[in-house]
C-alpha cells in the first residue's frame, strides 16, 4: 500500500462517517449542525403547532382532496 492509497482510504472513511451531515457556521465561527428532515416531517410539525391558522389550513387541505 502506497502513501497515496492510504490517504485515499482515510479520506473515504471520513467522508462516509460524515455523509448526510450539514453544518452552518454562526457569526462567532461556531459550527451548528442542521438535522435533515423531509418536507413531510416539517409539514407534520407545523400542523401540530397550535394557533397557526389551523382552520384555514384544514380548509385548504379539504380543497385539495377532490
């Protein structure tokens, strides 16, 4: 095994270990990990929140179920 092959294997291990992670950097330079969710998960969370035009959203959903 050459040094270049070893470096390639290590790079692949690191990439595989951190695949799917997304980080944003704040104003102070600190990394903030962002959890990846589907659109359905986000919409389900919004639907569960009280007081966010529940009646209007339910009416809009009824209109889509034609």
